[in-house]
């Protein structure tokens, strides 16, 4: 069964069409990598899946756990288990990180008909995760993403993933700003989560990520269309020759 | 309103309730604990409160103004508060006004702090949508005295506040204001702080939240006279809009006549960004919760400064109830 099934998706912003007949299927416990030149529509696709209203779906469907979510609100998509880590996380001065996590976790638990947790219970959970991520406890009492380095912002996203436990995780350039040790740690966590049947759609340009992850498929996107879908081996060709080979030839949209 | 009073009784604080111009002491033994004189003249419409020689330290004083079933005309009321004690004093004031037939509350306020006094002053103005609140305030802070003013304007149709504050040697004023402006509300605030003598300090933080379209006019004047050296004067004004369109006019004005001074002014106007909405809702929060979170975030730094937790909790509750 597919956790995410995108069928012939067409999306426009204002009058410009930015995603053309795109189809993508992701099963539970799979890692898919999305690659492509700048401005090819990678981040746009992730935002469309998350439910950004800026983009209008003209044709096609997005099915999440076999349910059409085209008209489902952003908040409900998140509650159902879609998580997106943005390329540039937003800073909200004054919003305490712990308070935000508490609110977010409880609203998701409430949706899933689970008991709300109090601050002490949540704190215990967060402290465990912070240990895993080699984070100081003071991190919790800072404002959300304010004054965070690029790496800290990404680590904060991972903290949210480990706490909120979503099923479909979209990571947009997770490696930006991360040092080698932190990147290795995060890749380990992703591999562990894969074993727990969590699915990933990872947008990256970094071959190290592809090599160190148990990647199932790599998709190359150009002008809002997937031009090539293949296994891990394709990354070596991309590393040597870039995307040109795939962009020039008109590949049919073969999706596994 | 009843809940508020009940809570106060539980805390066992001294209360002076001025109900339709009749003073009521809630605590019968009040005169043994505190020397306080209240004179209310109905003809001249004056309320004089003089507090002096406090026997017990840190006794909070509640002054609650309640108006029910009685028409209050446009004529001014004068309230004079003089504090002559050497101790720390805490005054908490409520303006609670339930009668929908009344349209105006109009006050002139005179507060005078004598030497070596610390006054913590809390004011909560929680009126109905049809009431206009007009207030003129003159404050004099004498040598070595400190005045901490916290004002929370929660609800009223039109708010017009004009403050004039005189600071003398080594005196200090710390103003924290939160005002919530609702649909078609009009908010005018003018403050003039005059540093008359050296080593005086003034810190101001004004925060306005516009829930739906409203008008804000703010004029902040800081005057530092020639004799006043080593003065610190800081004015910060920040505004948060939940919806558009709004009209916000902020004018800081500095009149500095002494070279040895430190002056600062900051103005911020923020609208809740679509990006913030998107980010927070992508974490499972609905629109109302997002608004509430941002609302709390915005006012949090002012409420955190309130050392008395009973008061800060109370203010949180009142504000959040109004927000709903």
C-alpha cells in the first residue's frame, strides 16, 4: 500500500504552470530522493504536498493513505502525519520552543484521540531526544529558530520529527549548514526511522546523503516533471556528468 | 466581576472599593493596618486618597472602581493619590464598567510620590464596547523614588490617554503598557516625560495588539532639561496586527538640552505573516491556536516582569478570556 500517491499532478501559481503531469508513489518505509537543477520545482512539490494555498492544483490528485487530500487543510495534513522540514525555517522571536512543541504535540495527539500530555511528561520526552541530538537543554527555552545557526535549525526539525512522530517526512535540503558529525548523526536517525516504517521524500544535491542512506529510489525533476526515476546507482552518473544527460533526453515518466 | 472580587477576598488583601462614589472598606480593620484617608466630594467630583506611614510593609492596596446602574456624565472626575510612606507600596486598580447606557468615563489623575518611595502600580481597564475612556494623568516623582506602572487596556470603544510625568533627582519610572484594540476601536496615547534633574531614568514599553481593523495614534515625548545630566531615557513601541487594514501613527519626539544623556527610541509594526501561519499550521496548529500562541508570545515579556505571580496569572486570565 502506498502512503503517498501523487497522480498526474498539475499545479499553477498565478498564471504560470509549475508542475506538469507529475506522478510519484511512495510506499511505507521507503526513502525517495528528489534531485534536479535549481528552479526545477522540487521545493514547490514539497510545499504542494504540505498544502500551501499559494499553489493551485489544476488537475490530478494527492492521495495520502489512499485518501484524497487535495482539499484538506495544512493543519489537518500535519495531524494526519505529513511533516515538512523547510529549506529556510522561519524565526519567531518570543515564541518559546518548549511551549511551541507542547502545543503542537498536544494538538496532534488530540486529533488522534490520545491523551494530552502535561509539561512534565513532554519535557521528559524532549530531554531524551535532546540527548540523542547532543543538544543543550537551554535550547528548549530559546525562541523558535531565533538566532539559530543553519545546523541548529535543521536539528530542531529533527527534534520535531522525533517528538511528533509523523509517517511521511519531507526534508528539503536537510544537509545545509550541518557539520559532518551532525549530518552523520541525522542520517543514522533517518535510517532508524525507515526501519520503523516511516517514509521519506528527501530533496538534496548532496551525493553523500544518497550513499549513506538506504535509498530506495532517486527521481530527477526538471521543469515540474519527473524525467527519470531509478535506483541508487544513478547518483554516480549525476555526480560525474550532472543533470544534462537526463534533461536533454526525453525520458518517459517511469514510476516504480 | 464577581469572580474578581471573590479572588481578591481569598488573597486577603486590603481593598478599597469605590462604588458609585461611596467608599467601602472590605477589611474592617483596615484603619489599624494602614493609615489611609479617602475623601469623596460629590459636588466637586473629587476623590482624594492619601496613603502615609504604613505600619506593615508590602501591603497591597486594591482600588476598584465599579459603576452600575448610574449614569456618569461627561464632567471630569479628579483622583488625587499622594503617597508619603517610606515603604514599598502596591496599588492595583480596576475599572470595571457594566452599564451599557453609559458612554464616557473621564478622569484627571494626580499621583505624587514623595521621597524614597517605591510604588508598583497596576491598572486594568476592562470596559464594554460602547464606552469611551478618557484619562489625563499628572505624575510627580520626587527624589530617590521609583514608580513601576503597568497598564492593561483590554476593552473600550475609544481610549484617550494623556500623561505628563515629572522626574526629579535619582528618580526612576518604568512603564509597561499592553492595549488590545478591537474592531473600529480608536486608541490615542500621548506621553510626555520630563527629566527635570540629573540621574533620572525612564523606561517605556508600549505594546498594542490590533485584533481587527482599528486606529492607533501614539505620541511619545521625552524632554531632558539643561540641569538634568546622566539621564537614561528609553522608549519602545511595538504593534501587532492580526488583520488588515489598520491605521497606525507613531511619533517619538526627543527634546534634549543636556549633552550627557542616553536616549533611545524604537518603533515596530508587525503583521502576522502568511509564512508564519503556514509554518505553524504545518505543525498541526489551527488558526485560532496560532493566533493565541502569537498573542501570548507578544505580551509575554511584559507579563513575565511582574514579580507578583498572583497578579500576572490574573492578568493572563483576563486577557485571554477577552481574546476568546
